[in-house]
C-alpha cells in the first residue's frame, strides 16, 4: 500500500525526453533541458493562444520551448532522473502514420494513456501538432469535425492562409482537445485522425518534395471552465517534441514542379497563346469582311 | 437554327410552354436545395460549395457588426455579405434560394430579350432550355454560388438598353462592375453602341429583329461598311450625350459603391475585393495554360515586360472582337467573355457561367446545325475539359507528378476553346442589336413616357 502510494506520488511529475534531431528546423528538435518542464499553468483556453499573440509571428522550435518554460507552474518538483518508477514517454505514442493518397491525407496517431494518470483527475488530453512547412490544416474543416463531436475543441495557430505555396508560407500548429474518461484508460488507446492538405512545394528535380513529421506534444489538463477567463488551468506535460529518429519516420512525398521544365513550358505557353489569338483575330476580320461583301451584293 | 415566319410549327407544345418550363425549373431547384441540406448533414462529401460557407461566414460577421473580410478567402463586395445576412437570422439556405431565384430570373430575361427581337416561340423555348436545364447551371445556384446574380444583372443591362433606358443600364453596369470586376470588358462595346445614330436617350431604339435579315432596305445595306470605317465613324462621335451620361452614371455608381465600402472596411476591402482580382496569379493547378509557367517562376518575380507580354494575347483578342462585332452587341459580349475566360491567368469552372447565360441569346442567329457541327463543338469542349480533369485527379487525389501532362491538357483546352470560338464566329448571322434611326420607318421609334 505504502509502495503504491509512493509510486503514485513520484509519478505526479513526468519526465519527457527529446532526443537531438539531425536538423534544427525539423519538428521534434531535442531540447537539452526540456525534462525540467513538468506542468504548465495557463489562463487561456488554448496553450498556443498566447504564443502567437506575443512577439512571435512564426513557429520556431527553440522559441516554442522557451515559451513553454515561461508557462511552467512555479510549484513543480524536479523528480530524480534515476527513479525507475517513472515511465518513459516513448510508450505514449503507439502508432503514427500518414494515410490516404494525393494532396489530402490524414495524420493518424494512437496514444496510450497509462492508468496511473487517472489518479491526477485531469480530464482533457491536449495534443499540439506542430506541422512542418509544406502542409496545412483547414480551420473550417476542423470546425465541422468539432461540430460532429470528434474533438471537444480544436484550433489552428500560425499561418492559416490556405492558398500560399510552402515557400511563401510559415508553419502552423493544430491544438486538439480530447475529453478523456476512465474508460479511455481501460481501453488503453486514443486514436486521432487529423485531416491535412499539401501546399505547393518548392521546385525539385526529382519531381517530389518530402515533408517529415515529428511527434506531437502531449499534455493532460484540467477542463476549461467557460466564462472563467482568469482561472488558471493546470496541464501535466506528458511529452514534448519527440524526435523522428527515435521512432519510425513519418513522411509524405508531395509532387513538386521540375525546374528543368521552365524554359520550354514558358516558350510553348506563350506560343500557344499567340497562335490562338491570331486564329481568333483572323476569323473575326474575315467574318466581318464576308458580311460586308454579302450586304454589298444584296444592295 | 433555320429562319422562317412564325406559324403553328413554331409554337411548342403546351407542356413545353415557357411558363411550364419555369415552374418545372423552380421545383427542380427547390428539390436540389433541400437535397443539398440532407447531403451536407449525412455525407462526408458536401453538396454545398465551399464558397457559400465563405459568404455565410462573412455575412454572419457583418451581421454582428464586424468586417466580412475577417473571414479568410472572402474576396467579394460587402454587398454580397449584406445580401446574405438573413442566413444568420432566418435560415442558412436563404442565400441558395436567392441565387436560384436569380438563376430563374436569367431564364426569364433570356425569354424577354428573344421575344423583343421577335424570335419565334419555339426557338425561344429551346434557347431558354439551354440555360434552365444545363446541369452546370442548376447546380451552381443550388450549391450556393453567386454567379447567377451577376448574370441576371448583365442581362438586365441588355434589356434596359433595348428599352432605351440609359440611366438604368448605366446604374446596373456600375453596380455589376463593383460586384464582379470582369464586366469592365463590356465597357467599350456598350459605349460604341450608344452612337447617337443608333441610340437616343428617352426613346426606345429600333431593334433589329430576327426576321429582318432578309428584308433589309438598300439604305441599310449601304450603311454596312467595313468594320474599320464603322469603328472610325463611331469613334468620331465618341463624346455624344448618351455616352457621357452612361460614363458618368456608371462611373459614379462604381465609385460610390467603392467609397462606401472603403469607408466601412478600409484597405482590406480594396485589396480583397478589387486588387486581388486585378493582380491574381495562382500557381495552383487550374484550366489556364499559364498555371505551370506561373508555378515554375513563383519563387522569383515576373518583370514588367514579362507581365505585359503575357497580357498581349488577351488584349489583342478583346480589341479585335470589339472592333469587328460591337454593333451586334450581344454576340460581341458573348465572344469577349469566352475569350476573356480562355486567355485568363486563372480559370475555374464557375467562370463558365459568365458566357453560359449569353449563349442562348446568340443561338437563334447561328447557322450551326446541332448535327454534326454543333455536336462536334460540344464534344471537343467537354472532352478537353474531361481530359484536364483526369490529369487533375491524378495529381490531386493520387499524388502523382503529372504537372507536365496537366499543362498539356490546358493547352488542348485552349485549342478547343479557340476552335469553338472560330466556328461560332464563322456560323453566326451578323445582326446588329439596333438599326439606325434614319433607315427605319417612324413606327419603330417609340418615345418613352
């Protein structure tokens, strides 16, 4: 009994490991001391709400980490790094994949909630998908999903311009809220399907551009109470920015224009336009002259 | 369509009367709107156009006192959002009913215009059916696209001109250009047709009827000089009273609408509702031959010379069509619209409605037989579109790199448009909308009271 209680107390604070990735601008960049972020205390409905309303105009992974550090609750304890009772975060993401074909696909994620989290009585699982450049989520599509009660809440932050190609756009973040009940802990898995769409990619001689996904950031939060604007919500940090190198790489190959086509495409496009214009011009002038001749004969 | 004096053979059966067609069309559209609501609620693929959701959201923002431009991708006049504010407090389908009613109104206007020009009833009916029973037409309004509103306004402008109502024509012209920028291309032929020898304000101008072609007086034949001479004489009297009035009224309405919109919504309105359409280049795939060229150059910038060169074919075609056909106003604006869409930097399917509403107005004057020349044109045009859609499907839904094939399909679509346009020109029986005053008998001149 005492052992169980100690285990429960120690698992209040959860360690999140992020392993260094190969590129600093990829999703899933490791943070050397991210294990010190235990829980957040936020007063907004969404964790990301205040990120883009401050000085940040685009998503940067290191700035995001600093942002989370500033949202930390002041009363967190730092657990022992060698405590064997702390369950590693890698067990949370069971499965991650991009499914579908073409420019409109779904990012599937299965999350395993460990029964010990039930003791914290935090009722909302919050998932932050920091999307890579090259893909976007349609806020209006997500709204209609929310209306069908698939998520309890969802919002897109960052660049929500759906029309720009990737080389003229910035990254965006999708924050998803899912209500969790004791049944979810028994069943063991929560599955999420996030519809995503491809932007037009930078030109590439291979004809395809690869977009790679890291892992989402996971939090377990107390429920947001409507109209209690200044009440702080506590969010337990489950996982932040897991590197794609630790898990199976999730990627999406998107068709891209081929630079080698440029010259002859431009030349033939203009040639076609000129040829068509001349055809219509000649037909118009000839038709006009034929009508004049006909009327002259009739007179 | 062959000509002849109207007799019992020219009268369609009762079930095909215009009134019956209109009632049936109305029932069909109501059914589609109701069905659309059901599909939206029960199926993953929505019936409603995504643009309608944009309009409704913008209208809802306006109804709550905010700017409609807070809704991303809302690129229309605030008037549209204002028209759809009942969506928020009455029913979300109000806008669809409004657009479908406009669609039926277009059918009514087509019938009115053709009857004014004494087209036999049977030919009128068939022409109206080309609009009312075109699957593209009856789905576009019921899905919530606003183009039928624009079409109705343009046809009303034609009717106003035919009735000698210059100020009304000018008012609606200013409004429609504010609403949707593209009708600006009609400015030159309308101005040219307001020649004081043809059109006098306050008088119903003499119309050239459908039967008139065989009964032209020698005087009227000698009036038909070369197109260059006609253009020269028209330009000589450029600053006639009617032209100045039309310019002032339409320009005034256009500026007033823009000023009011700017007062309420500032630069957001200017950029989203006007400048965006004037400068739009979209690298994403569409029917235009320019899309891949734009995508391949999108990382850089086009020089001013390159932009000018790309505009030249469009400008040349528009000028040629106006110069040759301005007297046959309806035919002229039909050709201009087809050419404008075909040579545009961006082509989406909704643009086709712009000339679909004018097609029934030129069919009675076409010598093209459905078998087999007409069918060939239809098959080529639809075939080229279908071919493009096939490659579009491969790119967008299968994720294959088929940009080159898609671009070639765009070239073929331009070729099909050109072929159809040339055929229509060759088979058209030129018929000016108005006859000249000095050549017509007094009975054709009616004073407006």
